[in-house]
């Protein structure tokens, strides 16, 4: 297909596609004449992945380039590739970590058999967790880590649904694109669903009629 | 206690306390001399709640005032009060809602017995959900609503843990303060725990060794 068709099928404007080509985020098409290139379904897939990383993930062009390099490495398993993308889209903000919160996170990971690479210090995911528990401690909530085990229990059900959602995608770029979209949009969906679950639980526990 | 002691016990600087007093977010203390006021544990509780709403919840002073008015209304149940606070801390961003996403949210609420007040259009929580599903549709994910039911199933376990966390707090302001902190810091904790659950599920399903 030509660049116009690629734009139409992906929903990405032609000037943006040309920008991605210049930045090396999208491989060049096959030249069919001096100023016309041909693109295929692989380009379309890659373009959708780049858009998910930039628009949904909010990643910088430099970070997208790193993520794509990890995706394209031949000798890594899909599990490792997914892990690398997760790390890239899970950057914690700049926060002072409370050493007690770090200790809580380490204990939580140890007792729940966290996969390799989830050490506080090396993983952005555990850093994000330690940052949130540090924030809780800073406003006087020193026992918030008590919720971690039931949180993980609930999240296992949710993670299974997430994996089912991406399972039937064949191409590697499609799997990763679905994971990025599902992870980031899923976070927003879960925030809302959690509030609905709160309202249901509060109605059941406290009752709508009691004071 | 004097204002200095109130500051020390709450961790809120004296000038900030004076600002809250001027803005009517904190009731005046009892004057013990022309320029000295006395504060009690009720002031301390209210101050912690205001700080949670402002610092953790990121609410404007005007919104905090509305939330406190709802909290202080005598003839509403705790369930109603908690719902009003949830709405205030769950403002969705400005987004174009996709009518198909709105339909999906309505169907989801209907089949899961959402509590009263969860109509799309009147509730900020369902709006947040419709906004997230609209974002998914805008990047070509038209079936993301398939995850909603398992998401709710997992979130019921998490909501139970949340309710347990706030259950043993006696005073009304403490319950609400714990709910605000738990909801907002809990969102960040859940994002991290979800990524850990993904890594575990991916390891189990795909395997670390396979390509």
C-alpha cells in the first residue's frame, strides 16, 4: 500500500508517519519509483505499536526507540520482551523512598514469589510500589502494606483477563501493542471499576439506610 | 492544645493551618485569651482529612469545602457520604465520549447491579469508565469491554480489603480520611501490583524459556 493508504488504515496522519520514518521508528518502505514507496502489513502493525507507545503510553521518541529495539531482539523470549516494555511504561515519578516502605515491598515480593528482576532498586514496578507506600507513610498511614496480599489476589484474576485479551493476537507487534493499550487504558478502567466495587461493598456492609 | 501542638501532631505547618482557618476548612478554636485559641482532637481529625483531600486527592479549596459540607450533613448515611466523597475525588478529564462506549458501560452497570446513582451522565465514576473505553476505541480496541466483568470480580476482593482497612476507625472524619488516602494511594499501589501479577501470569502462561 502507499503512504496514503497506510495513513487511512492506521488513523495516523501522513506527516506523522513521515516523522516516524525520519526518526527510524518505522522501517522505510520499498521504493517503487524515485518518490513513491510501498508499505505492507508489517508497517501497519509497527505503526499501531508506535502510536500506542507514544499516544497511549506517553513515551518519548527516545524511549520508544529503546522499546522497539528490545521488541526486535531475536534471542529474547516473549516473556522477557513483555517485561522490558512493562518496565518502560511504568516509570515512577521522582519521590523520596521511605526505607520502611522499601522493606515492606521486599517482604511482599519475597513471600509471593515475585519473578526474577523484581528487586527494589532494579525494577521500576517495585519502585512504583515503594513510592506509593512511602506516600501513605508520609500522611501517617503506616500499615497500608496490609492490603498488598489481597490486592495481589484480586489482581491475579484481572491479570488473567488481561492475558486472555492479548492471547489471540498472532503477530508479535500486535501482542505488544495490545499489552501497552490494555495496561495503560486498563489502569483507568480499573480505577473506575474499583469505585463501583467500593460502592457495592459499602452498600452491602454499611447499608444505604443506616447512619 | 495550642496551634503549635496541632501543627506538630498533624505535620501541617502553622501558616497552612491559619490559611485553612481563614478559608473555613477548619472550625475556629476556643479562645482562651484574646490572641490564643485552644484546639481539640476533633480539629486534629478534620485537619488530617483536609490534608488528605488537598495533598493526596489534589482537590481545590472550593471542592474541599463542598466535600466537607457533604461530610457534615446530619441526615445522610455514611454510605451516601462516602459516595459523595468518591465522586469528588474521581473527576474524569475532558474527553469526547464515544456513544458505543457509553452503551457498553450502561450494559455493564445494568448486568452487575450497580448501586443507584451510577448512571452514565450523572456519575463521575461511570464517566471515567466511559472515557477510558472511548480511548480504547479511538486506538482501534473495540472489544475492551470484554474485560469488565473479570475486572469487577477481581476488584470485589480488593474492595473488601479496602473496607477492612477503614473499618476499625471510629470517628467519621477518620473513616473518610482513610477512604480518601486508601482510594488514591491504593490506585498507585494497584498499578504496581497489577504489573507484578502480569509478570507472574505471563511467566506461568508463556514460560520464561520459550520464544
